[in-house]
């Protein structure tokens, strides 16, 4: 680790817990980092002379006479164009065998953008996936997570979206990533010839969990460099934010804070919001878009982590396996992109909003019909038709392997309407029906 | 609380934004102090005192703060600056003018003036020399975005005063002396157009606060028609994430019949604030033809801004509301989301190691919320004129569970409940207000009933109650059909169900993003409701239950086309005619 001239070295810890150490020291600033027996630590509490430090790697093996030196600064990242194409650990040190970055040193976790200096997001991000482009259109400057069970292919879908999104830079923040998934990302980006636009900050399952807490801030500090200094469009991928939140709860628990719901710290909302709110569209053209993954346990979205996330992000994308067609789909009921109304019907065809809503309504009718069927009731003719519609809609629109442009998605949907329904059942604005109805 | 010698102190402890300060003199609860950090000054508020240690919450990040840092106490609580020029401003939670801040990122310790000190205002005196006045009385008036902005005797001035001097009509800056008043023993005070007031204290300079009695039109049908809110009323909108709280609040703030709209973005998304200041300068207030932004004030403490300032933001908004109410104006105040404010309280309470209440919220949460809601209301000012603050807050219940402490506490304080239902949102039945669980206590007020009968229609209340009954019956029948099957119930059941669906689709559901459908004036609401009830009251003949849904879908379609058309336009009438024919064909 780095060392500074004339810095004072302390060698007397008064207290050691699983994640923290306490010692007497003076002239120490809040949030400042230090090294304790060579391990990186950060000041989390100052009570008079007593300084409590959180040790990112954990305190295993730290003796009471460990050497402690304070670095007089918060955690930092060296930024520059050379970041592109490189792989780093949670501390921002290269892990790809390449040289250290030369450039400007910046504090991570910097202040927020003044809201009046933001621009309203308005650039549509096309992914070709109809479950996204048609029903949950993404916009640059948006923040949105995938809500997925651990066994679903969320990292694959995320990599797909990232590559199709046409961003200038893609920044991967991996938290508790398995080594296999890490290599997967590396491969996919490499095969797509995109490695020179990718920057990765990775904490794998082999690294200590508390280190993860630094990953989003590292990734976003790099993102701000490219979006603000270089006016680039930057896509930040954060996976898996559930593991990030778990690390937060480990720390707060070891610091004896009163937990709120699901043993999460009471500040979970603010802690997550601080990260997600870095998504922004700048007037000069640069933008930061955040696509994250929040894994669920047993699909439970009322758990504090997905719940708080949902209140912060601009929608969420649900993956679900549709057994009818044997494919993974973007679930139209619980998925939502809050920013879609800024672009649909404006940058896409005029019929987009109504077609989207109507199709989902009819898909909901099919779900009701299915319930009837399961309860052993006869189906009406309308029920039968909704079921047929739903299956085709799922296969041709919702499945994640669909890759067409938005006009085609709309045309396909009109075709399904015409095949299964009467105009009155569809109940779309008259002028649109006249223009687009297909028999 | 003004003191001669300022108390000072030094930092002795830091945990996140809670700082312990050893003080050398008296300090007051909620007193403001500034902590020096290099050349930055961090604004903070005293929240607890134990012996010589003051616990202060810092409205900024404490990164890099060291023990021993100097602290200076200011001798007053958190205050807002009140005067002409507040309208159309974008403030942070502490009333700093965000537009005056330099750079893309917020700088720690940068505080900006809420008012424009150079601008000259066209002042017209209201009082004359010799008049007796007291706090809140109108001295004169300036034109602020076409609102009669009253310059008042500062609320802090207790007792009666005599006007010694008052300037004549003319153009003055806000700091210009506009009057001199003298109290009983002849002590004179110079007054300008500016005054200050501590945000946590209610402004009470009015004669009387009666029960609200007048409908506040919002253009949102399932509010105005089913569960109306009143001028000076209170309401809250709880709902799981993504069910439409913010869209509903934005719709209300665009359409409601208010003179002044204050939007407090409390711990929510910055992009939602951006939406307001991108769209409101373009949108017109249909009543005045002026741009919406001209009547709007934004208080933005977005979720990434300092947590302690979040709590302050709702109080800042309320105090500015009270200031405009004292001018005899109709103020509409919206806070999104009050749960974030409660969470800010929880974070501090936990850091203070207070004994926690349910879900680790502070024990006095309920009292804090009630106290805040009680500042809204309709008032008769001392000069007999009226003013109001209508307050609508959103609540973001953890896990969507309405039994959590913030929702329960708010339920005790607010008179209207607009509960958003996940199921309705999932099936895109927007606005997702649950028609059965939601209520407006105002509908039970005789004075409100009288007002509605007089202004909307003689049979209005009867119609509203009938609408609610049909909806309830529809729900009951649907449960029956689900149990017994479509053909296990009489055809009449299907008819009842579809009559409720008709009300749902035509009256309750409303597209907030459609130019015409978004806002429905009361007259149109009344027309449409009586038309829909006309169908509900008719009896039809059907051979088979499938014919029922087919018929009602066609009826709904025509009604929806009417909703999408300009009221009483050619197109509207065309669909109305088709509808009549449809009904005639199926009539018994
Ligand atoms: N009246 C409406 N008409 C059409 N769409 C709507 C309506 N209300 C809500 N929506 C849709 O629902 C989405 C979510 O709404 P909104 O942002 O208001 O939710 P919210 O309850 O405020 O969520 P959160 O608690 O996370 O802030 C909107 O982006 C929009 O797509
Ligand atoms: Mg919202």
C-alpha cells in the first residue's frame, strides 16, 4: 500500500471486533482511510480520541500491536482515458497484470449533481428485445435493475443489453461475482470486440465481502470521468446489488446498529439511493445509465432489498420462465420502465403507448382465463382467444431471444390483435385502429 | 432566543452526520450552528443536549471532519426567508436557490440567497399612516407573477403597532424600507419586504380555522367524484413502488384549482424534479392561461442529497405555504414522499441510540406526523379574507404493507385516503386508487355535502353513493363468479359485474398522459357520471352470459372514445350517438 512521508504510525489497538478496530489517535478525519497491518480500513466513528476503523478484508489475524497509519484522504481512484479496457479490484488496483493508471486522482463517493443542472433523459436505448423496447423502453440516464431469482440468466441478458445499447463506455461493477461469471463477462465482451470500451471493477466470491462496498463508488467515479469530462454515454452494470446490501448489513450489524426490516440497516434506502442517483443525463450530452441486478430470494419482492430498490430505481425488469413456450420472458406485469413515457409515441410510432397497454391488458385477461381453467371452470370463447393470443404474444414479443426493431414489434402485436380479437375488444383510440388494424 | 454573545464549541465526536460538540455557553434545542472544515462551513442543527455536549445533525457530508474543529452557534432555529420572488424558484431543503449554485455538482458548504436582492418590485401600499396593525396584517402588495403578493407585518412581531411611515406607490427592492411602525411605548421598527420565520413553528396569525367545506377540484375523476378533497383539506396516497403516487401528484399539481403549488420532493428521484422544471414552463394553467411554473415552487431534497436536510425540506415547504396562505391565497402543498422524511428521523434516532419504536422508527413518529398535517387548513385571516393550504403527502410503505408505522400514523392525521392498489397497477388500471378502500372523510361533513349539492348538483351525493354501491356489489359478484364459475351464476350476476366494470373503465380509469383525458372539469365529470349511471339503471335482455361481456365491452369502448374527445365536440357527440343506439338495441 501507499505510504506518506512523516506520517505517524500507531501500534496500539484498544478494541477489535469482527469488522472493526478501535485505537486512540488524533488529527484524524471522518471517512478517512488507513492501513491496519497492511489492510485497507476506513474511519467510521470518532469519539474524542477513540477512532473506530472498518477493515474491508475483515479483522482476522490482526494483533493488538498492529501498525496503523492514516492516509489523510478518503478512498480514491486514478482516472484517465487509460481506464478503458482494464480490469481492477474493489480498491481500484489493476488485476489484469497491466501497469498502474496515470492520471488525475479523484475521491470516490463524490457529491451529487445539482438537480437543476440535469437534463431530462430523452434518448431511447434500443436493445432489440421486445419485452424491453416495446413494454419497458429504456432511456439513457435511467437507473433500472433486473429482479431475478439466482438461477435465472440475468447476467447473460444484462451483457446482451449492454452490447446492443451502443454506449461509448460500459463499466462493470461486479460484487460477489463468481469467477465463472466474471470470465463469462470477459469472454462476451472480448468476442464482441468491445473490450476496449469496457472497464471492470470486480469483487469475486473469493474476495472478502465487505470490500464490495467500494465497488459501486469506484465504477461510478470512473463513469463520471467519462460522462462529465468526456461527454460520453456511459452504461454502468452493477451485479449483484443484493450482495452489496448484504455487506452493508454485515458492517452495521457488527457496529451494533439497530436493524430495521429484514436485518438491514435503517439507512438502506439512502445508501442505495446515493449509488443509483448517480444515473444522469447531462445537458452537454454525457450520460450515466445504470443497469443493475438485484437477486431475489424465492421471488419475494417485499424483502427490504428489492423493496427499497424499487422505490429508488426508475422501474424494474422481471425475468420469468414461461412454461407454455419453454423460454425466459420479460414479465410484462411486474416489469416497468418509468421513463418510457418520455420516448414512446414520441421517438417511436404514435400507436406505441396504446398498443403496449392493450396487449398487456389482454395478456392479463389470459391469466384470468388460466386461473379459471385451473379451478375447473369452462372457458368462454373470449377466454379461449385470450389464451391463444397470450401464447403467441409470449413467444413473439416477450421472449428474451426476440431481436427486432420497434416498428416490427408494433406490427406483430397488431397482427395478433387482428387474429384473435374484435376491434371493440381491443378498445384503442379510433384513429389508430383505422390506420393500423390488420385482418 | 436571540443572544448577546454567540456560543461556540468544538467537535469531539463524529458518527456519519451526527456530530458531538462540546459547548462553552448556552445552546437551544434546534439551534443552528456552523462547523468549520477548512474554508467550508457546515450548517447543522442541535437535536439533543447532554451536559456540555450538544448533539448536532449536519446538513452536509462530514467527510474529512476532525475532532477539535470550531463550531459557532447562531442563536436562532432553522429559518426561511420570506419575501417576493419565491415563486418559480427551485430550492433545496434549506431554501438555497439551486439555480444560483455554480458548477454541475453540489458543493459542500455552499449556501445561496433565496431571494433576488436587485430586482425591483412595483409596490402598492394598503395601509396608511396612523393605522393599527399586528403580525400578518397586509401593509402593501406587489405583483409576483400576477399573484397579489402581500407584504405583511412580520409574523415575529407580537402585539399591536401603529404605522408611522409607509412608502408610496413605486418600485423598490425587497430590502428597501417600506414602512416604519411603532409599538405601545413608541419604539420604532423599520420594515422591508423581507422577513424570516423558523420552519418548525407554525404561523398562526389568523382569526379562525373552520372545518374545510369547499371542494378543491383536481380534474382527477376518482378523487373529485368519488372521494373529493377540500380546500384546506389533507390527504395521503400510500402505495407500493411503481403504483403511481408520483404521477398522481404531478397530475394534481398541474390541474388543481390552486393559486400556488408547492412541490416538496422529499428523498425521491432527481429525474422527477427535472420533469417538473422541464415541463411546467411549457404547460399552461387552463384557468389563467399562464405557464404552470409561474405558480409553482419546488423544494428539492432528492434521495442523494443530505439526509438531515430531508427532514427540513417538508417544513421549509409548509412554512412557505403558510406565508402565501396569509396573503389570502389557495395553496396546494404536495410532499413526495413523507416516508423518506420518517426514515430520516429514524436514521437520526438510531444514531442517537434512542429507544426505538415499531420498525425502529422513533417513538414520537405519530405525534410528529400529526403535528405536521395540522398545519394545513382553511383559515379566516384577521381581515376576514380567506386562505388555505391543502396538503397531500405520499407514503411509501415498506414491502407495500399498509400496517407499517408511517402509513398507520398518517392515517390518523389525514382526512382523505387514496390507497393505491398493486393489483390495479399491475393490470394498468390507472390511477390505481382502490375505489373500495379509499375514502374522504369530508364527504361526511354536512357543510361539504351542502356545498356539493349547491355547486355540482341536487342529486350529486345520491349519485356518488350509488356509484360506490355498484362498485362494491360488482366486487362481491366477481368473487361469486370466481367461486361458482361463469355458468354457475344467474345472468344477472354478469350484468351487475359489468356495470361495475363500466364505472371502473369510464369514470375511475383515467390516462394521465392523454391530453384530453388527463383532466376532467367538474361539469364534465357530472355529465359523464349521470350518463354512466343511466346505463347502470337500465335493464337489458341477454340470452347468454357471453353476450353480457360482449355488449358492455362495446359500450365501454364508446364511452372511452368520448373520454378521449373534446367535451361536446363533434366527435364526442358522434360516439354518444353510437352509444345511444347500442343501448337502445339491447334495451329490455
Ligand atoms: N394515471 C396513469 N396513467 C398512465 N400510467 C400511469 C399512471 N399512473 C402511473 N402510471 C405508470 O406507472 C409508473 C409508476 O408511477 P409512479 O412513478 O407515479 O409510481 P410511484 O408510486 O410514485 O412509485 P415510487 O414509490 O417508486 O416513487 C409510471 O411511470 C407510469 O408508467
Ligand atoms: Mg414516486
